[in-house]
C-alpha cells in the first residue's frame, strides 16, 4: 500500500479517535491493542490488519469506507458515519435514536410547512 494511503488512513483513525474524545492509550486498551500499534497506524508507519481495522471501526463507530480515499460527498459521509454509530449501539439505544430522529424530522418538516404558510 503506498505511503500516502497509509497516511490518509492514519489521519482518519486519529480524527475519529479525537471525535470520540479518546487518547491513544484508551483506544488501544478498549480494542485490546498495543498503544504502539495505534501510534504507528496514526502516523502512517503501519499497515493495519483486517482484524485491527475491524476493532477500530467497531469502537470508533465509523464506516469502513471512510478510512479510504474516495470522492464521496461530505454529507453522504456524515450519514454513513452516523449509521455506523447507530449499528454499534444496542437495540434499545437504536430504538431511542430512531425515535429521536423521527421526532426531529417531524418538527423540521412542520416548521418548514409553517414557514411557507402565509401569516395573517
């Protein structure tokens, strides 16, 4: 794998780790990895194994395709990231998330409709 791809991968892992407010040590501990492994991946010095990437993806709640360079739009990427986090939740928390999103969407649609209505 070319070094620029490893650097990209490392940057994405680092960003996801920071989004989760984790230190390298915390991420390593939670994934059962050595902190040196996390450091080497983030610096682009190590090509992570499938097993390691799988553990990182699960813990960080990120879509696998977000770790590889693509021309995917930012909005689609954000939705995919949310879906990965959703899939990492237990069924009870998934239900809470779905109900919350449904309520929010209804409120936004209502506001959109109210905004378009003439006010007398």
